[in-house]
C-alpha cells in the first residue's frame, strides 16, 4: 500500500498497423504452422459467423502458443466482437491490458491501447451501468489522451460520487501532478462520507505528505492502520511512517 497508484503518462507518437505487426511475427513462424494459420485466416475472412468465431479463437490459440500475445489478443478480440457479449469483450480487452504491463515498443503499446479501448467501448454499450469498465477504459486513455481519461473519470464520479475507485484514481492523478490541495479536497470530502475506506485515507495521507504536512500524514497513516486487517499491510504502513518522519 505505501505508494500512490502509478498512472501511465500519455504516450504520443506512432501507432503500429496490425498488418505490419502480423507480417513481422510471421517471419519467425515455421512453414507448416503458417499454412495452418493461412487456412484459419481464410475462414475468418468468410461470412459464416459461427465459423468466423471458431477460426478467430483457433488463431488466438495458435498465436498464443507462439508467444505472440498482442496478435493472439487481436484475434480473440475479433471473436468477441462477433459474439458481442460483455464477458467476451472484457476478457479480450484484459489480454491487451496484461501485455501492456510489460510492453516496451511505444508503437505497439499505442496500438494495444486503442484495441482495448475499442473493445471496452462495445462492452460499455452492452452494460452502460458498469462503472468498473468505464474506469478501466479511462485509465487506458491515460496512455494516449490523458484529458479524455480524466474527463471519463469525472463523468463516473458525477453520476456516482460514492465510487471509491474513481475518486481515489482522480486524487492520485492530482498528487502526481502536484495538485495536492485538489487531492486533499477530494479525499476529505470522500472520507467524511466513507471514513472506513482505508485506501482513500492512505491517499489523503499521501496528499498531505506531498504538501509538506508530515504530521497530518502520519496521523492519517495511523488511522489507516486501524482500518486494515492484514498484519503484513500494517507492518508496511509502520515502515512507511518511519521512512517519512
């Protein structure tokens, strides 16, 4: 717990095209496997929906077995679009999210981000009341269009001020941009109504620490400890308090 949640900063620049990504990956694939993949691609380009879904899922499995996570996620995403269920669309988006955690090429990261955003758009259309999906999408926008992401988070809290995840995320973003007073105001308001929300109390402490009020930060961290059940987390808080005094 002793660090405010890190948000990706906006990544500007080139976005790789899927065809380019695919062509590069195919250069490393054995000939017999390429023949199998080509046959599945042909089915995927057809117009029989059930066959397309099955082909895309097999393409996903094939590329996953070749450790080509972005391409595998793309094909599962294509299958999910045809199935058009919130569950399948979200699952495919999560595959892109998992790979984004350790992706290194900015062009690939931008492409994966846009793919995941598109899948979540469709999932949100099917489940417009699902704030978790909206927050997940907002955080993806932080990679490419930060202000769009912030606005989407604000939309969530405008509709549901009690949404802890969105409120805490906005406070963390304020802390990262050294807007400590904004973070304090947001978390003070939220914790007045939700005094037992340990993570919110912790983020409020971080905001006060960032502002230079270590005494208030320690006071809040001590309060945060009383809200935690896990002894290891309490020990982390103790160590953190020692490090900032």
